[in-house]
C-alpha cells in the first residue's frame, strides 16, 4: 500500500501553500499575497507528521480569478479529493465565511474522505472566536493554526496522525521513500514547449494544467510514477523566460524554482518545441544544465508538426541536423523525437533515461583513466604555450564523485599537471572527446578539474638499500 495522501483544498489566498510548505518541511509551493498563484497539484512527502504520508496542494477554487483557469483549477481539486485519504479544508479566520467557502463546503460534504476544517491565519487568540462562525459550514472537527507563524501547528500534525495512522502499511518508511522518488527527472524548457503535455502523456493522466497560454505552470511539481519496474519522480517546471521578460514577481519566483529543480534532479529532460525550432532560450537552458553538471536527455517535441508533408526519414534527418547545428555543444547527448499531444514515442523518453542510468556505470578506475589520457597525449601532444614557453604535462589523473549525484554518478576527472594555465580550452575539449570515445556514456557530462602540482609529489620514493 502506498503512503496515505492528505489533500489541501480551499478558496484562493487562504494560506494553503504556506500550510503545504510547513507540512512538507521546505518551501516548495510559491507563496505570495496574490490570488491564483498555485494552479497545479503539488505533492511532496510530509516531513512534519509522525506518520509517513504524502501532502498535496491544490489550485485555489472560485474567487473570480479572471485568467481562464477557474474550471481547470476546480478539476485539479476534484482529482485531489478523489485520490486523498484526508482532506484539509482551509479557511481564513480573518476574512470569515465567504460565499465561495459555503459553496465549497457543500461540495466537500459529498466527498468520501474525512474532512478536517483548518481555520488559518489565527495569529492572535482573539481570532479563535471565529469557530462559531465557521461551525455553519457543517464540519464537526476543526483546528486553529497560523501557517505563516507556526502557531498551533504541532496540534494540527497530531490530528493528521490520528486520521492517517490506521492507513499506514507495515513497510519501512525508508523503502517507501525510495520507491516514491526513484530517479528524479526535471522536465525543463522554454514556455509552451509542451512540458506539461509530455508529463501528462508519460503519466497517462491529466495531472498538470495544459493550455495554449505560455507560462501556465508556475511551480515545480513532483509526480511519482513507475515504468518498467523503475521508480521515477517527474518534476514539471515553469518555462524559463529571459530575465528581462519576467514580467512579475511570480515569474521571478518560478524561474528560481525551476533552477532549483534542475539542481536537485538526477537527470534533466530538455523539452524543445521542434516545430518552432531551437532558439537562444533553448541554448541558455541547455547551458544551465551543463553548469549544474546534470545528465540530460533532449526531447524534440511536436515532431508531428515538423515538416509534416515530407517523408519520415527526411524529417528525422532534418531534425537531427538541426539539433547538431543549433545545440552543437550537446552533440554527444542522446535525443528522442516525440509528440506529447498524440502520445507518439513518449515511452522513448523514459526508455532513454533508463539507458542513461545503465551506461553511467561503472566509472573507470584510476589505472584505466590514466591509460586513456596518456594515450590521448601521445596521439596529439599539447601545444607549446608561447607566453609561458612550456608545454602542458600530465602527472596523474583520478576521479572524484559528487555526493549530490545519488543515483547516476557524474565523476569529476581531476588532472594534476605542471601548470594549469597551460590547459587551453581547445585541448581540454580534445581530452574530453578522447575520454568519451574510450568510455562512452551518452547523456553524462564529463567534468574536468585541472590542478597545478609539483611533479615530485607523484614520483615514487626510492626504497632504502637493504630492504
């Protein structure tokens, strides 16, 4: 049995995302004093309760948000209520009961899971008198909290534990967590590239809002799934725009969240709108992935709209040439051609990720690594640096693994040389290419760290005579 699910529902701007962040133990959902900021379901393991469970934040219901998303946001809440084991109905003590609260209460009374009324924004004892007013919503049990300041938060967690404890299986929490997360995939790309559509196609479930309006997704949304007995967590992120075009504070926060999602992922899936062609923004996002030293699979989406009148072989060849030309610095990274809208070849995305994970092992040992690099130096010796009047000399090479790359290892190749200033960018690229030829691992970045060392440190010491 999976972990119990706790869904947070309520009208806009009652503090649902702030409550979600406290339960999740980290700032995941965007919190802003502006209605309608949260639009997608966001799920995360609950860190605050004693009993292991998953908490889901939903988009605000009602409230007259005039951006065309009311119906879909309401649908998101419906899905959350259908899948939840406990529903936290959040209201605002300072605003009192509103018509939207009454309408939502009527809807929730038909829900199968138990309802816990959470009266939020009780920042002062005088606000506790609001329970008399909220009693007319028709829910027996209620809890006062201040999600922003943490007031009475421990009591809320105790009550949640009472509800979900009977539902918990006897499995160890650590095993549940491993199954839930698996390989973390950050689905990244520019706005309207089809990221949310790709996630929905992979999950075969309308989990994220899909719209022709660019920028619909604003939060980084975590969604677990299983494919070929492999656990994945898909992180659907907001589309990144150039900094100068981020027109409000929500966009800035969303961009920061996307960049953080890349950092905490195991693999990035760079989604590109092939029909529109590769742009400067696609290249910027690709460079961000490289800077974070993340494995990457390129998903050329909307292939169904690319040169639709041409033969398939021609379309594939043209798409491949376009990718190699416009993203030449990712020429060695694997790519798939897909159409999230009609589901064509969507399975190849997760198959490609599994292949990346398998080819990442094993990292070559020190002996093999040094033989690869020495052969490269002998085949093409380093050029003479005219300014320093000497050549690069490699004394020794080893590998260091970054502890943050928990599932797919991304080794840093440490080169000890006579003078790191002698390592020209072109020669560094040559060594990387020779390493890739000898140890192919598609999608895995090759990171070099060049350090100056005195050769005497690496020369073997002479054994004393008589030993």
